[in-house]
C-alpha cells in the first residue's frame, strides 16, 4: 500500500500547537514549500543543462511571528538526528554551526535583502529527510517565503533572485555546492505540471501532467550512503575540469560535439598527460551530454502523451547514472529492476532520482497498476532485507503564504 501523505491542515495544526506551547502566543505568519521529485535530467543543472522536476505534495511548513528582540528563536519538529529541536541566534551574528538543521534557516536569514527582522518560528515537514527529494531546499524556500512577509525588502526582488539566495544558503551554510534545480522547483512548481528548467537561461516551462490514468510513484529505498557528501563535489569538479579541457564554458556547450572526438580530446589533452584529468572523466561527460539531450526529448514525449517513450528515456537515464556517472547504489538499482519487471502490467519507466547513493526512485505507471506494482516491489525489496516506503505523488504547487486560523 502507498503511504498516506500528511494533509497540509494537519501540519499547520501541529506547528501552531507547538508554537503556542513554546512561545505562549499564536503564530500569525506562515509559509509552505514543497520537496521535489526529478522526472529526468540528473546532475545536469550545474552543467547549465535541462532538468525536468515536479513539486511534491510533501511540504515544509513554517509558522511564526516577527519580534523586536534581535534574537531569532526556532524550533523544528522534523529532525532525523539526536540534535536539539530548539535553537537561538542573533540577527547580528549569523554563522553556520550546530544544530545542522538550522543552517538552512540561518543561511536564508543571512541572505535576506535589507535589514533582517528577528522572529520566533516553528518548522514541521512531511518531506522525507535525507530521501533525495529536497527536504533541505524545501526548508530554505519555506524560510524565504516566511521571512519575506516580515522583512520589508524581501518580497520586492525577482523570483529568480530569491531562488539564487536559497541556493547560496545551501552552498555557504550547508557546504553543499548544489545546482539550482531544487530551490527553483520548490519556488515555482505548479499543480498538475512538471517544469522543464533550462538551467543556463534560468527559465522554466510548465508541461501539463494531468492525465488521471498516469501516475508518479516515488519509492524511498530508506538507505543513505555516506558517499553522498563527498562524491557530489567530486562529480561537479570533474565536469568543470572537462569543460576546461574541451574549451567550453560548461558541458551544455559540449552537447553538439561528437562523443568519440570528445573522448579523444579529453584523453589526449595536456591536462590528461599531467594527470589532472581522472580516468572516469569521459564517462562523466558522456552521462551529462546524453542526459541533457534525453531530458529535452523526454519532456517533448511527455507533452505529447507518449508515456512509453518517456519511460524508455527514464530507463536510459538510470543506466547512465549507474554506469557512467556512478551515483546509483545496489538498493536503487534493485528498486528500478523490480519496477521494470512490471512493464507488462503498466509500468512505463523507472529511475533513481536526485543526487544518488540512496534516497528515492521515481516510476511512471498506469494508475490502474499502482497497487499491483507496489505489492511486487515491496515483496521483492523486503525479501532482499530492506523496507521501502511508497508515495503516489500528484504534481503539486510551489511555495506559498499560509492563511493561519485567527
Ligand atoms: C541534488 C542537487 F541539490 C541538485 O542541484 C542536483 O544537482 C541533483 O542533486 C542531481 O540532479 O539534489
């Protein structure tokens, strides 16, 4: 059975009750921002390529009030570790530190345009933590959307600047050199649509996904490998080095090059002779080039309602992430394999989603097949000694303000 996704009202009630208990008054300001699932276009955002995510119905909610104390007091009810749930920091001295969960809040607070107003807030989230579906971006975007209601200049800047500020919060305060996808979709997602984002022009195009006979299944492998933190910056560096070797600004510019010629240029470059190019670099480049093209073609296929073709692109994407980019893991490969065993029952395609090394897979399938497919995947994954969690996810809205009960 698919897991229930907690309704927004329940999250607001929980956050409001906790706020009253902690701070002794009712919160008057609120915001929500979703997690995301990427349908295709993985590790292409920091290469100026295309990505094709949709916003999830799982959201981070933040409620609170402005204060005049100059001290920000924040509590979270959604924390995966044994870190404290409550922390304080001064508006005049915002630095990354512990607890880790608060760095996403502090990082955004430090980026607010104009003078930061201090605040009390409570955060609660239904986005699976560490599941590769952007729980951190949802906290950043929810925090910005909350703070722009209490900081005079926060709402006045263009949306793309808000997105870039949230991305910078992640770079500087969480030390994760992410691309722009997660914050972009969390801010700009729209119910019933996926969003084709051109990460070079930073422009998104909404693609309707409103066929009730076709659904998106997000499956959490419930594993997270330690590699996540170190391997992402390594992949990014390999791409940047390769772009330099090829004499292009980013690998997006390499999509027109012939793959074999590209291999020769990389392998015979001065940098390769000096040992500055890793032996895997060409495979990384091949993933990025083919994935950028696949994403463009796959979004067109989805727009035409050609789900079979879209599914084939998903599978090609997974294989490339597994073999060339090497960011998959045994559990994700198994979940994809189990989903694809149900092709005759109505599965169009399946792949790992997000940064990799654990987290979730995304599967596109016929609505009529959902129960059977979940049962099959669940049985086989359980037999392998693990437990997965399944969510049927309609494409949902990006960030918004909340009307809190008076
Ligand atoms: C993570 C990053 F935050 C994104 O920017 C993106 O690079 C993704 O991994 C891989 O596609 O979610």
